[in-house]
């Protein structure tokens, strides 16, 4: 599977952005999908994950209640709605697809939150 993340940009603290991850192929619904991020000089960290059907989700404590992960299997697309953004959310956001223990990564989209 090939992944293409988009939707990043510059936003003021308290604002919102919606990230999008478009996947190639016809097997999108067989992948567990997730978002990760990496800030400058820091290690990559988990943000959110969604099950194959979309029924189950999980979030990092740092984004719980502010971010919402979703997917549309008919459109081969995953989303991350980010609200109440904080400067510490500034990172490159990567979408991830996992199946049978193998991870696939998109190229990342930069989110910058100004104070």
C-alpha cells in the first residue's frame, strides 16, 4: 500500500486542522491505520489508531479529547481532525498502515501551531 498524507499547515493555537491520508490499492479495509508524529529533535510518537472497520479507536493521552481519528474505507482514506491545537502539537505527522506485522508509512505532512 502507498500512503499520501496531506492537510498540514500553519495555524494559531486554539485552531483546527484536518489531516488526510489517502491510500492506494483495493485492500485498504484490511489495514489497521494510525497517525504518528515527530517534532524536531524528538523521537517519533504515537498519536492515534483506528481498527479496520473504524469501530475502535485509541489515542495518546496528549491528544485525547482534542483529536479524532476516522476512516472511510469506500474512499481508501483516513482522517485526523485536530481541534484546540497547542504549540506542542507542532510536528511532522505521518500516517501508518499495518497488516500482518508489517508497517507502511506515508511521507508526512507538517503541522505548525503558533502561540
